[in-house]
C-alpha cells in the first residue's frame, strides 16, 4: 500500500469553509492513488477556549480531566472533515484515540505515543475508506484519554507515518515552508527547499515555529521524510529529510534568532566543584530555562565569572532566586534585559573551515559587538545588543548567500 | 449502596459559574451519605453550535459522524464538572459512553440504551469517587459513538437509575417543577408536588416541556421515582411516581394546551375501508404529525366528513399533499389555522363521574365554543378558537380547584 499521512493544523481547519478546502486537498491524494491517512488538530481557537474554561474552573485543573476536555476539540474537527468527505461521495470516518487505539505512556497532558494498533485502520483502508484520525490524543493503559502536549498533532502525524510505514508525511499549515530566516523580519528571506533534521531541529529550537522540536526528533529517529506545506495556497513546501538526501552547496541553511533574551553575569563566584549546578538548581526548580552559558577561567583559581541567558520575562524572578540562594556566593550581579541571540545553522560548516571567522568578521564590519559566543556542531550563536539584531541578521544573510 | 442519580440539563451547566454552582449541589448529596452518579448534558448553546457547523458542512450530514460531533459537548461539560469537584477536594472523574461502556442499539442519532455495564462504576463508587457520566451518548456493537436523540440526557439518567437501582433520580433543570398549567400564561398556576407517570406523560405530550415523553415512559416501565427540581434556586420540586404513591383528592392534576394548531376538515370523503389510512399516508411520509382525529358517521353510508388537527406550520404542505394524492377523493376542504387544544389531565377522572360535563359546562358559561372533542382514559381535550384559549384555561383551572 502506498500510504501518505496528511496532517492539518488548527488554522488549516479553522472554519467550516477551511474544512471544505482541506477536503479537496485530501481528495487530490486519493485521486493520485494514495491510501490517505488524515490527522487533524482542533479548529483554531477551540483549544484555547477550552483551556480558558478550565482555568475559570480551577487554577490547577487536574491533568486527567484536562485531557478529556481538550481532546474534544479534535473529535469535533475530525467528524466535520469526515462529514464533508461523505458529502462529496467519499467513504470516510473519524477515528478517535480509543477506537484505533493509540496507546500512550507517561503523565497526562504530556504523554508520548508508545504504540499505534494498525489492524482497524489497515482494514478500513483496504475497504477504500479515508480515516480521519484525531491528533494530539491517545489512551493510557487505564483506558483514560491522554494528550501529547500542545502542538502534539505533529507528533501524532509522525507516529502514524512510522507505524504505517507511510511513503510521505505532509504537514499542512498556515506557512508555506521553512525560510532562511523569519520572512516577517527579513524581507530577503528565501524558502528552503530541503533541510536536514538536524538543521531543522536547530531552526525550530531557535524560534522557527513550523514544527515542534520533539516531533522533528521523532521523525529523525524513524527516518521519516516530512514535507511542510501551506493548505492556503498551492506552492512547493520544504522537505525535511536526512543529510544524505541533500545535495546543496550551501554552507549555511538558515539564520534563527530570539527577540526577548536577558543576560545575567555573576561576578566573583567562589570557584569550587558543583558551583554551576548550585546556581542553576533554583532556576530549574522554578521552570526557568537557561540558554547560553559561559564561564570565564578564574585567574587566581579562587573566583570566577559566570554569564548565562534566560527569557527576559524571567529576569526578575531569576535575580530574586539567586540572591536568596544559600548555596552560592558571588560579589556582584550584572544584568542586561535587552539582548538577542542570532544563530547561523548548517551542516555544511562541519566540513568548511572559516565559518566562524566569516561570521564574526561580517558582524565586526557592521560595528556589532558580540557579547557571548556559543557553538555546536552545526550552529554558531552569538549574543548581541537587541538594537543590533536586524542589522546582524541582514549582514549574515548576505554573507552566507542565503538571498539567492 | 444508597445511590442517587443527579441529572443536569444544559442551562444548569451553561457557564463555568453554573458548573461551580452544580458542583455544590453534588457535594450536598455526598454529605448526606449518598453514592452519587452525576449525568450531564452539554453546556447550553454548545450542541446548537455544533449542529449549525454540521449543516454548513452538509445539508445531509452523515448520522454516524453527527454523533461523534455532538457527543463532544457532553465530554466537555463532564470534564469541567469533574475538574471542579477535584478542585474542591473530592475524588471525581468523567466517564464517557465508551469507558463505562453504555451499549446502545438502533440507528445513529436516535439510538436506545440497551445495557449499561456496571462493574467499572461500582468499583469507582466503592473507592469513594463521584462519576460524572456523559449523557446522551453511548456506543454500538461496532464501537462507534451513538447518541439517543435531542434531550437524550434524560434517557441516560433514567437508564443509569435503572441499572444501578438508584433510590432516586433527580432531574435538575431551569424550571422548579411541573405546574398545573404554564405559569407564564396562567398566573394562578401552582406547582404540582406529586404526579403520576401517566399524567406526566399526558402533560409532556401536550406541551409541558420539562421532560421528554419517552424518558417518562422508561421511568414508568422501570418504576423509577423522578424528582424534577431547579438547579437555580432552592425549592421543592415535583415528584413523578406511580399512581399508588399518590394520595390526593384532586380529580384533575393539570391543564395543558397547545398554541399553534390548525384544523383540516375534508367534506364528502368516499366512505370505504382504508380511506383514513390513505388520507394520512402522505402526511406520515412527510413527517407531518396528526394530533386529534374525528370522523362523523356517514348518514347515507357513502360519504363522510373527516376532521383532524396538525401544527399550523404544516398547514400549507398538508393541503398540497391532500389535493395531490390520487388515492383519495373528497368534495371540499375547509381549514382553520387559528385553533388551540386545551386538555384537562388527571387519573382521578377514571373514578369520578361528571368530569366531562363539568368541563363542557365551565366552557359554555364563558361562551367558548368547542370545535372538536377527544378523550382518553385520563385526559379530555377540546379544540377551541385560539382567541378563547386563555379564557378557557382560566375557567378550567378554577373549575377544578387547581388554584389551591
């Protein structure tokens, strides 16, 4: 069976008119002789409305009932899609998590799909049916409804593609692909035709919101080709695939950035084993995510300076937590709430010398001061003053020929 | 186990504030040492909104997906109630049709509850939990979601009371009970403390919209005491029970009426066997409900006059259907689109002579002409000109001492 998994996000099914449009997209694959498995999110706005209701009921709404509540959103959108396909003369029905079943493990509201039972769906596909699978939801071993976290319909799509050995997994969304940088900020940003999982992961975690990082990771582990496409206009999307499939002379694939970072520097920290852990423990316990971390070598072997970045919104709380902590001592704390991170991403840099130099040089020529540097195998990130952010992206976009 | 079933209608759970209020009602029964089974409708407006969406998708939306769609409404309300009870420190969870399971038979969208499996709920009750059962829904033998028709949460409540042998089944709604007549029309209408199933059935089918007739019938067959109460204010409701439990000197329990009836008289119908069936066949096939039917004896044995009533809104269609039908012939058709039916209802009339006389006499004294008369064991209905409707109800309400 030549199976394709089509995933539709919330805006793609955001109204009954939109549902009529995606039904046509679905049919176009049937006409190409694919066996189509559809997986849909809730209509946009529905999940937010339900979450809002749950908060009015309780500021700590129990997670098992939260899953029951929000999973109703996908139930509604899937039945409407199936209803439309029936209206157009196609055999179709909704499949809820418990009907397939899709078995999950882990906590409510952040479960992971463990197994998808294939029998029912395969039988239905063989009968010529188009299954519309409710994304985001499954059941656990106690027969309770579970969900896989916000944006979890991507995870459902990847797992369906994996278990049914789909030829393709197409993520239909409201953007038409992945860009070299945010097209709203950088006018010369270009759509990327093909990108590796690793590059996409770095793009995603640095701000490109096309797909959830853990879904990309799942696709990478299972070698599933993903196409990201727009359900609003006809155009080629972006293929996310393994490095080997990519033939391109580009060293850098794209530039990602953050807007609202803050920098914290602790001066004169007692340099002893376990001190970094002691500093970050209270932040971790308060769900404050630390991004870049730089520690200077202590000149006298007794004291050191430590710099790290967090989201600006967490700055006040972070200062309080650090000052309150009894496990650490430092002489002074310096903060800067107006910094941004710019990253260049590309598997090409592994085999190409001089990328770091070209990056720093391009920024220097524009008089942009680099506050912190952090590198990984396929990414170089620098922290800059926020007022220099746009200038930095444009300079790097040009330096690495992303405009062509 | 001393079990009580509490049913909440759509307006009773129509907002998160309302859900907070019904949660308190639920807890009050727990404090009285009841094992409480809750069954809830969707929040008011939700089902209508979903139905509207289905109509935009297709004017003939498939019934199996319709059931998936609308049953999401109860899923949401039940999870919110359970969430609130958890917030208040009580062990509670939602139970969907498939989780119990509640097995239904018959067509989608108008299924009937066949069996409720008790094991899971009994276990949960023994653990001290408060199950919040999604009303209106079940599953069929193919594991598809089914619904039992609009207003079907009453049916769910009665069946839960039956299978769990509940001591009481309390229907919480937005009215505080059953009245001797519509309190909006008749200011002197009084709340009825206790009414028999049979009387309630006649009240329901004649316009009192407190409960669906088939749910009352189910309660009657299973001898389940029902209390109809308001979830909006504290007050005694109406007990619906078997005749034997009622000790009351009232001959007449209440007066029901319709507002928008039309009368159709066919003059000079060929009097032969099967003619009545031939007349009503096209109406039945077009889902036009015929209420009162009177046939005059044919003086010459060849022709007869036939009178029946329908809803005013169906009058035009009925006339067309009758004129078009080839199976029937008549000389003339006379219609009156402005008639109303008034009924007096009471089991007391079985053993009390003279009720018919008193009714006709009371109307005659007010110069109200009776157009058609129809009687059953516990009900006498008359058709009057609509302009006389209120006068008729008031006169009868007084005649049978319902004001006291």
